[in-house]
C-alpha cells in the first residue's frame, strides 16, 4: 500500500510534466541533441609548453642583455648556447624558477632542456582539464541550454548538447569547440623577408624561423619563438574599424603588456605578425612603442566569425587540439517519433498482459495487475528521485519489465493453485505458496540483476539507461510481488474464505 | 464460457516424461547449434558502426527517397563510393552507411554528405552517428568483457546457491541460447550494435531466470520427494514448472512482439533478438537445461548426503552459538 502511494506521488511530476518537483530527464536519443566524445591531443600540449618556456627564455635573455645563440626547440627539447660564461649563474637561477625541467649543460656552455617525465604527465593532465574548462566556457557563452562537458578517462572529453535543433546550429557549436583560438604575436624576420617564397621549411628552421600562410594568401617568415601568446589575453571584444569591418580587439594582462611594450620599443621599423591558429591575420609596422597592452586582429571576418573568435579568445585557448572520436546526433523530430513509437508499444503490451492475467487467473490476476501498475509507478518514481535519464533502450527496458514483472506473481499463483488442488485450505495455501515461491523468486531475480549490473558497468550512454530501468524493474517487481500482493491477500482473506469460489479468485475449478 | 479451458491450460498434476525424450531434443538442439555455428563462421556477423567504426546518416525526404539518384551522386565521389543506402522503416526514410569516419571536429563526414545531397530533393538529416576506430575497438572489448563476466558471475552464483553441475548445466543452456540467437542474427543480417549486445545479455538473464525456476524445483524435489531416480525428479519438476515457464514467456513474448511491431525502426534489431531469445530460452529451460543436468550425472543420493551434512554443520554452529551465548549471559 505504502509503495503504491510512494510510486504515484513521485511519478506525478514526470507524468504531468509539471515545472516543480523532480522528474525524469529524457536522453538525447529521445529529445534530440548532440553527444560527442572528443580526444585531446595531449602531445601538442607538451610541445606548446616547451614553446612557452622557450619564449620566456628568449624574453629573459633580451631583458637582461644576456647573449645567447641558436635558441631553438625540436622534438620537445630546447637548446641554446650562452656566449659569456659569467652569465651562467644568472641563466641557472632563471631556469631553476621554472619547475620540472631537466637541464643539461655541456662544456661549451650549450644548454639542453627538456621536461621531466612527471612534468610531461602533469602537463598532459592539465591540458585535458583545461580543455574541459575552456569548452565549457565557450558553450556557456554560446547560449545553449544545459551543455554537459565532462572528462572521461585520461584524455577524452564527453560533450552533450541537448539544446541543438538544426544541423547548422550543430555545426556552429562544433566549430566553436574545435577552434584552438591560439593567438600568438610574432616578430617578422625582416632580414629574410625577401626570401619568404624561396626558402624551404627546413632552411627557415636553420635560422630559427618558420614560414606561415596568411589569411589573404601571402606568406610571412617569422621568428619561431613568439613574443607573446594568447594566455596573456584578459579580454576580447568585437569592434569595428574605420571601414566598418568587424575586428577583434583584445587586452593583455600587465606582464603581457610589459613584454609587448618592451618589444615594440626595441623593434620600431619592424613588423609584428598577429597569428591566430597558425595563420597570419595582419603584420602591421611598428612605428613607436605601444603601451597599454591593447591590440587588434583584423582580416575579413564576418560579424558572427568575429564574435566566435572573441568568445574563444576570452574563454582561453585550447591547450591542444581536439579530435572527434565519436558523435551521435539525433534530430528532435526523430526523438519525438521514437517516444511516440515506444509509448505505443508500452501501452499495447501493457494492455495485452493485463487482459491475459485476468483471463487466466481471475481475481488473482487483478491482484497481480495492481502489482504491475504499482511497479510502473515505482520505476518512474525511483528514476525521477535519482534524476535518471530515460533513453530509448530504457523505454524498451520498461516495456520488457511489464512482461517480466508479472513473473513473480505467476510463480506465486502457480504455487498457490497447486496447493489448493491438493486440497489445502485457502489461508494455508496462500501462506505456503508464498514461502515455497520465495527461494525461486530470489535466485532467479538476483541472477538477472547481476547481469543488469554488469551491463550498466560496461554499457555506454543509452544502454546504461536500459540497465537502469531493468534493474529498478526487477527490484520493484520483487517488492510488489513479495510484500505488496501478499498484503493484499491478507486483507482480502476473510472475503476469499467466505466466498470459497476458487474459480473466481484463482481461476481454478 | 471458453476461458475455463484457457485458465487451466496446464494441469500441474500431470507429469510428462521429458527425460525419456531428452536425446532427441538434444540432437535437435545440436543440429540447430551446428547450423548456427556454420552461419557464424561462414556468413559471420554484420557488425554495425558501434563495433566496427564508421558512420551512419539517417535522412528523411518529404517524398519517396530517390535512392537511385542518391546512389548516383555518391558514386561520383571518392569518399562515399562504397557507402550503402537502404530504406529505413518507410519509403521516405533512408540510412546511408559509410565505412569510414572522420576525426575533424569542425567539418565532419555528416556535413560533407549533407552538402552532397543538396541536388537530390528536400530532406532533413535526422541522425548522424560517427564512431571512430579507437572507440569501436574499445566498445568491442567492453562488449566481450561484459559477456564473459556475465557468464562467470552466473557460474559462481549458481554454484554457490545450487551445485557445480547445476551451474555447468545452466551455462551450457545459456551458451546454447546465445549461439542460436547469434545464428539468427547472422541469418537475417541484423546490424550488430550495442543494443544487440544489450539484448543478448538480457536473453542471458531471462533464460537463466527460467532455468533457475526449473532448477529450484529440482532442488526442492531432491530434498523433499521420495523418488531417488534423478530422471523422475526432473520430470516431475519440469512438469510442475511448465505452466509458469510458458505463462511468463507468453507475457514477455506479448510485450516484445508489440515492441517489434510498433516500437519503431531503431529498436527493431533489439526486439528481434529478444524475440528469438525468448523462444529459444523457453525451449531450452524446458527441454535442454535439465537434460544437461541428467547428462552430467548429477547424483540425487550424493546431493542429499551433502545437504544433510550442511544441515548438520549449521545445527552444530547454532548449538555452539547458543552455548556461547548462554555462557556469556
């Protein structure tokens, strides 16, 4: 009795779709939406960390007027030569401040620096959690309802977007997530600018340069080690230039502003390349020292593109690129169709079973049906209480439960009938029937439950939903059959005893 | 009224001699098993994208889907040359299966395909599933683990609650059911995805459920009945549980068939597998599982001796505890 009330009360919010109270949320396969598993390319994060260290060594050397030569990095190893042995101690103190470095100095004052293995692992780990944070920030600003971004395992990220309605929206969201938004300010190598179309990548690397494409089809040769990167951007907004073209203006933090100011003061007459995701957007001439730490990116953006770039810059760069490992996208109309179809199957199966039970068992069938209906309410109530998600396989699980939930009652009823046929009195037959059936019900259901638990542990997404509904269904059916219907019989016993009509009550002669 | 007869379809007092016919039934099962295995080894399973990796795109047109036209368009490309196009549920709706997948997040294979189809009419892309090779491999591994672990857990639990021969017999019965279900899946070229794995595991649980009800009766019969020939005890137990086995299977069958007919195209494979599983599972619980038990030479007398010993040990324990409690009080 208690269980009926419990079931009905807690399932009301779900059934009536009220706004308050806990209810079951629909899985992406039923309401439509996008599920993705993304893999973070963590090796890139390590390379980029090395690059950042190289940048700070470069800045330090220039700031302190220490002469170093051949500063470069390859295969995650930085190497350079200090020209003056008196400066060694200064360099060493500076390097000691950076944690997790493996520094080797040979006799000719050449340094080889790499990351310690623990630091590599830490960097990779940090990259994934930072990517989660970044993607979450971006999606929040994109204005989608309830995006889910969670880390899964070592380097994977699960992204779930229930609010996606159209293919275009989905693509926009994916583009936003995948944008590395890696902003770099780089020095154009003016000494070799005229050779930009003749040098090969390898030749450029010998000078410590790289050749980058620009968004308007030109090429630039720039110093490999950037002056600044996007980690020092504190804000980015869409603005418009004199020609009313959308641009992105950004603000650097104080240390970024200092580096930027120092560099521009030193490099008047040279060009500064503004590089976003490996592409040069503009390379203005430096006419004077630029203080205040403000800059802008221009280069033929549409307003929407500029907006997305600004969001991406604000929410930080992805520490490494992400790859699509798995994607499941379901349109809302397909989800609605699935709900319709499985509802139909549920109701029809339900009606069939109910009619069959009454035909076969008479009033005992009605009792079993009460248990069955209670069962469904309990499943819905428990799922709502735990905020479980209903998926399409989950719906199939409920349908299946309808067929299997009567099982415990069938076992009991068959036992009772058997004892009645042997001429046992009704109260005793009911008591013994229940106790005889008990062991079988327990053993049979526990094994099914074990399999369901394994399915939950190894299943993914929608399949987990199936395991959940099946498990709750099994537990609920044991509860209603063993306690629920037993109680009903005990209450009805005086009546059954009086009528003595076995056909009416148990469907036997 | 007609339903008097329905209401007592199974007279529980009649004992059918199942065990006398166990060899023909086992031979029949053996034949079906061999046929299933042959199918599995020659035709094999049609792995869907969950396990094999790949891409499926479900497209709904606002009129009959121009399959030939779509095929012509796709055959002109390098990327989609080997894709298959099949009708899905209704003539308006199709599924395009592509063996490859793409890892580029910004522009994935679904976007490319969508732009290719522009010339073929008015349509809506309703579903795009992409499973990369890494994920496919992981899912395959996980699936096998789940299946293996389930069997192991069942073996342990049934050994613990019954006796090892019961456990081995029930595992035999389960392997029998699963093999035949897989054979049917192979025969009808059902796409094997995660939902099919879920169906297989459910069959496992379901068929085991049936088998255990029968075994429970045998266990009870061995403990209570005066008969000491195993065949007789088994016959009696299987006959007694016949009504229950058939009834529960019938109600489950009802709901699964409604799921199969009305549940929509996406759970078709799942419902199909369940349908096969229920039929085979019921058959094996009645005719096969107990036959294995008899074949394994389960000894009634030995079991009784063991049970008696267990009881004796329990009694001694209780006595000890009682003495201990009295001593301390």
